[in-house]
């Protein structure tokens, strides 16, 4: 099968970054035999403790990065109006110990400043302006703190915190923020915390009170993690995606969070994620995923709570007013 130009370019970029593309199962369509083998792993419906989602949550990657400056309050508002009911935050820590919402290690790409986030104080970060080609309406926007972002979306989104880095006591800092902002209350929205392999030990204590979300690495690691830690959701990147990997995750009674970003962030990727039994699909293209799910009666329009069940219907439907408080603690 010949690959498209965009997929070929993606492969070249990934190989340059050190990925073993030959080991990545996602660069082809899966056969019916692949899916049938995965189904056999799950067994008949009711076997094991497999969760079968009735609806799927559309997750906005960095908010709605193609429609507003990424990881900003505007991006979150845009994602909400486009139909997302979960939002992904990239989180890093400043020099003086404040968690902020930014993807890169350095501020150059998304702001008018220079330097590494970990070398800048919160005051220095707040003095920067977001640079964007998305439109003049976004001029003057600043990098939000984690507290500001949580306050703005609470009650309207589930939150996925993508931990990019921080001090050794990051788990304690994050837990204090989440608790003080009301995200451990019974009626609080779901918070998932994405941990990369190198941060697993640093953050695993968060699994006691919040939905700790490691990425799938292997069948053996999945079994080990779910046996020794209260893990009930796991991420599956497109580069690691296969029907078998999805079945391994779900066979442990764990909910599947599929990332489709990249060359398969389209109908092909959506179809695979749906067929694999995903409860969450993270995308850069909410304008495509939301109507695709809605047309099939699969779109979750409610906000999920800490038990992964929809919160009562009295959650706010209107957009939160713009942040006016000077508090950035």
C-alpha cells in the first residue's frame, strides 16, 4: 500500500526524532483478522470486567489549537463551543513553583518572550503576550496558570492534565491545587492526569484520589500497572495503536483514552478508535470529530464526574465570564 505525502512526511519527521517507525503498527489499515483476534482477547460481552462505552467524549488537544492560540483561555472556550466536553492542558512549572499551561520547554514559539519556562518566574511569564496568527481578537492574551484554567472550565469540561515537568514534589503541588479548587468534591468534574514513563514514580501517588492515566507501553506493563495501582484509564497513542493493544487495555477493566493526533486525525483514526472501544478520543480537529460522533449518536454532550458517569444536567451551559481576578496562586 502506498502512503500519502502527509504520512510520508510524518514518517520522516518521526524517524528524525528517533522513533522506530518499523515497529509502529499504525501506518497501515488493520485487517478484519486483526480486529477478530482482538475481540477474542476480550471474550464475550460480560467476560472479564470490560467497560463498553455508550457515548464517547471528544477531547480538545491543547484546547482547539487550529482555531485559537493553543493552551489559552480562548482555546478552551472555542473547544467548548465546538462540542468538546474534555480539555487537555499541557502543564509546566515556573522557576518559583507555579504550574502554568504551556506545551514547549521554551516560550519562544507561542509568546513574544525568550527563555525556558523553568528559568522564568510567574511574574515574568505573565508579562509575556501570546503571539498568534489566528486573528486580532486574540491579541494581548497571556499564558494562564493551572488555577486560572481550572476555574474557567470547572463544571463545563472534564480535564486531562498532561504533565510536562516540574519539581520532585510535583504530585503534592498538583494535588493541593486540585483539592483547593474543589476537584475532589463528589460533584466535581473528572480530572485525568497523564503521566509519561519517566514521571510515573513521581506522580503515581495521585492515583489514590484522581484518575491517573499512563500511556500504553506493552501488555506486560499494562497488567503490572493495573494490578499494583488503582488505574482505571489508559492512553493509547496512534503510534502505538493496534486492535490488540486496545484489547489488552480494556481486558483489565480500564477505560480507553485514544489519541489520534497526526496523519490519522481523520475519519480513519476516528473509526479505529471507535471500533477499539474508546470512551475518549483526543483530536486537533474537533470540527471533524464532533459531527462525526454526533451523526452516529455517539457524542457525549454531558460532563463526566470523578466516577466517569455524567454529572447532573444542571452543569453550566453558558461560557464562564473572562477572568478578571489578579489572583494567580
